[in-house]
C-alpha cells in the first residue's frame, strides 16, 4: 500500500509539474518514480540492498520536499519573483496551480510594459486556495509518505537480512544444527605411505 500511494502521488505531481514547465521538480519526480520501482522490486525479490537504496533516496526526497515548502513560503532569502529555480532559470513559468487553482479567475492585462516580448501579464483573483499552499500541501503529503516508506523499507530490509543470516546454504537452518551424513560403506580408508 505504501508503494502504491507513493507512486500515485508522484505521478500526479509529475503531471502538474509538466503542465507548469517546472523542470527541476520534473527531474526529481522522475528519480523518485524510479526509486519507488526499485523499492517494489526489492520487496518482491527479497533484495535488502534495493530497499536500503530506496530508504537513502527517501531521505533525499524529504530534503527536496522541505526545500519546495521553503521555496513556496519564501523562507529566508528565497523569492518566487526573483528565483526561477524550478525552471532552471530557463523561463518565467510558474506553478500550474497559479492560474488553474480552485476558483481562480485569470484576467489578462492589456498593453503592459512589464511583460517580456513573448509573454503576457495576468492577474489572478478569487482563488479558494492560493497556489503556494497547494504546492506546500503536495510536498507535505510527499514527506508524510516518504517517512512511512522509510520506516517500511528499514523494517523489511532488516527482516530480509535476518533471514539471510539464519540460513547456512548447505543443509538448512543453523538453529537445527547441521550434522554430516554418516558413512555407511564397509570400506575403511587407510592412509597411503610411499
């Protein structure tokens, strides 16, 4: 269930970041989707190393989402008006939710000298929830799912490692005590002296 929710949330986020041309989140979401697939594979194939890689990725994923929350809430020196980190400074695009949030009314501003040649200036009003808070809620959800996934990955990886340690690969489990089969042959081997 953890993998399924994480995958659905990442795919949803990927779609809206593509619609907003947010290149940094698109790249991070892609890496997260790959990590979730590795986590699923590790669980199905009993591979603790894949689960450990997934757990390490989730730590980075929590850090990335914490940065997104700080960016949209403009914590410290971060500014959405000045920093175009999400688009790798390649365009002036913003979050898709800025113009398409619930209840938002977009009005173009005609004859504005503020806009670059190929862009237009708009005003957005009447939103039930500002786009910053939609992005923050999305990132907070990702953090919650990542923390749950981290605990799951660590626990399942520990179980897999304990199972690997308890199996001796020769005659069964160590707890039963391995005894070599007794010779039933009547031939007695004698040392050969030359």
